[in-house]
């Protein structure tokens, strides 16, 4: 099956290395002070806005999802030149929006560990999908480079004058 997303054992190790490198980078991340202030201001604004419309129960899942999505963007910023990166971020955002609207969220207090667990699962899922797409893109890019290299070699071989008369060879400088 050529178009499937199955991972062979050899490719699984490469995929796991990408995923583990992303997790290692995530553990080292420390946000600068201005970014933390910006997150605080946006959080206060969201609380005020959702409270105005009586939907305060949507603030926590919205902010946690946005922070997880921002975290993924920061970690995978080197993929910004690929269309599939931005398309997958749109899919992640749209699915988060659908969950936000259709899951019955409560106003009651939940332990921070529950929110952190949910955010971690969401983050890991997004990183896993992006690392899988990254592996597929690298494989396609290598195949394209190989085809391009083979095409250049065959084109050079086809333009080589074979059995040409001596006058033509002297004109070509051969």
C-alpha cells in the first residue's frame, strides 16, 4: 500500500527520534518575561470577555488549548515553510474549537493536574502527528532529489553525441 501511513520498524526509530527530540526541547523551554505578561493579559481579557457572555466555563479549555497550540508552533517553527504544517495547525485549531463548543464544560473547580494531563495529551498528540508528517515529507523530499539526480544523469547521457561525424565533434569541442 503506497499511500498508507504505516511505519516500518526502521522508520519507527527515526520517527521516535524526532518525537523524543521535540520532547527534550520542550523540557528545556523557558518563556521570556514579556511573553508571560502577554499570556497574563490575554487570559484576563478572555476571562472578562467570556464572563460578559456568561460562558466563563469555556475560558480554561480555550486558554489551555491555545497555549498547547502555541507551544507546538514554537517547537516546530523550523517546519514553517511547509504547507502541511500550517494545514495541520488549522486542523488542530478547528478540532479544538469543535471540542470547545460541543463538550459540556462545567464551572466547577478541577484539579490543575487534570488540566495539565489533558494539555499534555493534546500536546503529545499534536507533536506526534507533526513528527509523522515531517518524516513523510523528508522521505518524499529524498525521493524527489533522487529522481531529479537520476533525471539529470539520463539527460546528460542522452545529449552526449554518439556516433557523430568528426566535423560535428570538432564543433562541439570533443
